[in-house]
């Protein structure tokens, strides 16, 4: 089988998310936005798909490298692109590798009629999810106060059935942010609202000092939180060694630090985290995410998967060390997360009433694509 | 798809290998021997196979666990068997896990019509091989003297086309063994015979002292050998740290030390080897061998694969860090390695005249099984 074409398709949809001046998403008025789709086509008619592709880089850098290749040579293709990153710093990013790798896994699964987690060698079919909030805001009744978080946590846990809840608290440009004191007030309000038996986690502002991070960790220990992510810039790995040594709270990372499985090997060796974090979008696809999982398993370290999406769901269902949770969101009281994205016929991370997200048993990544919608809304 | 039966078949064949009192193989008079085949059967008629199964353990321990399971849940099944090893120390060995895992990969490949290395995500289709000798002996014209090794190396390199050569030297019960001096004489004779440009390796007696091992390493440095394996008992990891720190020769390991990918993680962290060694038979199958590969890739460490066979060949063809060589053998001047095993219709590690072993593109592990021979020679 040979790759004969690599195309990107851009189409319009209506988004209800807006970005603040620092880039974080919040609920907003419906407005037109663009989504893209990567398609890898073969001479046998089988295709693979991935939403959210960087169209310019794929057309200029990736397409010429993929044409004529066997799509089942995922390891070779991934390593070839990884080596090319040295030449194309800043354009051939890990996110680009992610979309190519996901489309290749999707293609392989569609070619042989099996879901990706079974190609990898499956471990399970469903994973418990946690509700992962948007960052704090100043919207009345939104995520503006500790009480807002508490009310939303109660809805997520007791109404919707999530077994666990993670706060993303306030970051600039919101007034008073960042604040360790206010973060801990929100975390305390949530703990009080849901009781002692629910797993709670925090992902705060990412540029706290060492002392602020330790203060936050000590506060979360008292509130019996399960873990904290990225309170400091991850490029200073030594800061995380310092924090992990002093805190009893589980520190989870790295998430945004570049370096794929190589960086995670260093974090493990240095003792910079108690639980390792990876995700298909962070490290360049399912192929390297599984390498991170296997690295961590070799050191008997748990892995928490960053972000949702079908790629991460298949990784979670193929993991021998189960990551504890699937991250569902980012959620907000004003947004109906169960709404199906316009480009799909059904959600690709359906959650049952007990809080389990089920992986699709359809071939490939298992997304049910709404081709009519895409074709009716093309951006020429 | 469900597993409906797990069977083992034992059949007779004529072997030309005999074991010495320490268990090492040497050429001998043709005699009847037994081989076994593990078959995993599904409700959809697809089957998976692996030769060399422990029939008693599979019947008593493994079969009841596999019946009714989905064979595509390789990760779950492997972890389930691994956990059971704690209860069945000494019977549910890594070799048993290996045969089950290989049969499951074979089954998956046959079910979807793809070779295993493409299911894993292929990197290449062929791997250079090295000629790997049997242990030294006292057979005139065999591997009895340094000159015998030199003559055999010349044949392997210049006649048969192997690009590299590995000696297994003399071990007890042979007179005068073990001997660092004689090992180095054999290694020197081979170096002189093949010239300066051929990769040479040594796997000596495994119970040398630290000082003897260092003496051997220093001798091999002068002879420009590529690597040495296991000169000491691998249960003393500190001995290998000591050796690797002082020697410029690449030290490759561990091979026989128990502990799968977990043990290899410790060797990497401790700096006990320059190149890590793994093989499907050592760690419990393709599934954990790939975990070792991914662990090593995370630390930018090379991996050399222990032993031949189709499982290792598929791993080598799926590795993003190529292990340098496929180990072909164990070879001896008196044995025709190209002879097809009676239970196959053709060899499963064919080597071309340039020394490349080619992986099969047939579904599964790609072995062409001689069913007539097996059925005609069944052991009731």
C-alpha cells in the first residue's frame, strides 16, 4: 500500500469559545471559526483522518515526504519527521507530528477493520473520566468565585456522574490572579462541596515561584487532593525535583516541556515528578505516547494522560499501567459539553452515567465524520 | 473474537545437536528429538501459532485463563499472566509468556492479513545479521582451537556473506576452560583472519571475576572488538557498573537477568551497560520486548536483540532505534544452518548474499508451517 495524496480541508463552524489576552478559552458569543482536517490517501482507496491539522506546514513540509511511502511504516515515518524537526524548528512542531501519526493509525485501523487500541494490543474498553474545568474567569455564575467552582463541581459529580474533578484556576489577565490564597480557597470550597471521597486535582497558574508552589502543595495536602500539575515553568526541571522532594502531594508532569519521551526519561531519572504526564498532542502522536507509557511502566511509574480526544482514549485503552483517568473538557457551566461537534455525527468520547468514557469499536480512531457538514461549509 | 481453545502439539524430528554436561549445544549424531507447537484458536476460525511451547504449563495454567478472552487484548492478557507469575514461581516463566504473546501476535496478524512488524508500525524490512557461533568444543576441525574459529570466521564473512561475527568461546566442561588467555587468543585469531573492518563480538564464560572480565575487555579493546556480553553473573549489577566505568569496550546487557523491562530500567539508571540487550525469549514476548526498546529509545541507548527467530526479527523491523544486528545461529562448521527445520516449508530468517535477513510480508509472524510433517510425526 502506498500513500498517493496528503490533503488538508478547512471548513467553518460556529464556536462558543473565545480566547482571553493570554490565550485561555472561555465561554463567549457564538461566532464563526475554522477547523481543519488532514486526510492521508492510499492507492488502495483506504484513507486516514485527523482533525486539527496545521494546513500550511503539512502542505509544504509533510506532504512531499509522505507521498509514495507505505502508510504501515509508522515508526519509520515518525522518526523521519522527528529528524526533520531539527531543520524546521518552530514549524514542524510536535503537534504536526501528532496529526500525521494519528491519521496513520486511523488509516491502519480502517485498512484492517480494527480499532486502534486493538492494533496496539488492548487492555480495556472504558476509562473513568474526570471533569476538567476551563480556567477561572469573571463571568457571574461562571467560574468567577470559589463558590462557582463548588457549585459546578457538585453538578459534575452528583448530577452528571463524573467520579473526579480538576480545577484550572485563575490566571492573568483576570484581576487578582495569580493568587495562591485564592486558588486554595477555590480548592477548599470544592472539597467541602463534594465531600471527602471524591478525587480532586489542581492545574494552577504555571509561573509560580518555588515557595508559592510549595505553599500550594502544602495546602492541597491538607485538603486531601490527589495531584497538582505544572505550578512552575517546566523548563526548570530542578524546581520540580525541589518541590517533589518536599511535598507529599503527588506532583504530575511534565506536560508542556518539549522533548517527548526523552524529556520524560530525564524527569524520571531526576525524580522530578511522582507521576508522569504525557498526551498524544504533547509528544507527537500515539507512537511516542506509547513509548512514554512503556518507559514509565519500566520504572513502575503511573502515567496521567494530558487532554481528551480519541488519540488519547485509544492510548488509555492500550495502557498496561492504566492512567487513572481520561481528561474530559475543558468544561464550564455555560457550555454544553455533550453537544456533538458539527463535524461529527456523534461524540467520540461518550461518557456513561457512572463516569466511564467508552472507546469506539469501529475501525481506526472510530470517529463518525459528518462529511455533509464539512462539504457544505468548506473554506475555499 | 473469542479464544475457544488453546492446544499444544508435540512431534518428533531428527536433531543434529547434542548437549554437554553444562547444557550447551554442540554438533552430534542425528537422533530423535521433540518439538512442540502452541495453537490459540478462535470462534472465527483464525488461529495463532508459536513453536517451542511448554506444554504442561500451558495446559494447566495458561489455557484456563485464555479461554473466552478476546485475543486482541494482548496487553491485558500479558499483564494478567505476568501477575500470575508471582503465584507460580518457577513454572509460569517468561518463556511461557513469550510463547503465548508470540501466538497472539501471530493470530492478530493472520486475522487482519498483515505481518506483525506492520501492526507494530514498521521501520524496515531487512536487518544485517551476524554469525553467532556455538560454544567452543573439542571436535577436530570444529571449534576446538583459535585457528578453528579463525577458519570458520573466514568462511562466514568471505564465503557466506555475514557482515559480522560473534564468538561463544569455551566453557566447562571443556578442558582448560574458562580461560581469559585462550578466549583472547581465539578473538585475536579471528581478528587477524577477517581483517580490521569486520565487526566482531564476544560472548564468553559467564562467571568470570571482575578482574578477569576487565582483563578480557582490555584485550578486546586492543583487538578493536565491537562489544562483549555477560562475562559475569548478571545478578550482580554492581559488577557491571564497575566494568562499564573502567572499560572503553561496549558492554552489552542484561540478557539472562530476570526482570523484563523493569530490570533494564535499573541497568540504564545505574549505568551498568553501554548497550541494552533484550529478546522476546528473555522478557516474555514481543509486547515487553517493544517496551524495552521504547525504554532504551527514551534514553537514546542502543538495543541489541538476543537470539534469532521470527519474533525477534519482527521486533528488529519495528524498532525506531535499530538494533545493529540480527543474531543468526548458533552456527558451527559441522552444521548446515540453511537447512530448513522439518516443521517449516522454508526458513523464517532467510539471509541474502549481502548478509541481510528479510522479514516475511506474510500475515502474522509469517512462518510457512509444514503441517503434513507435523501430522505425520505426532507424539501421542
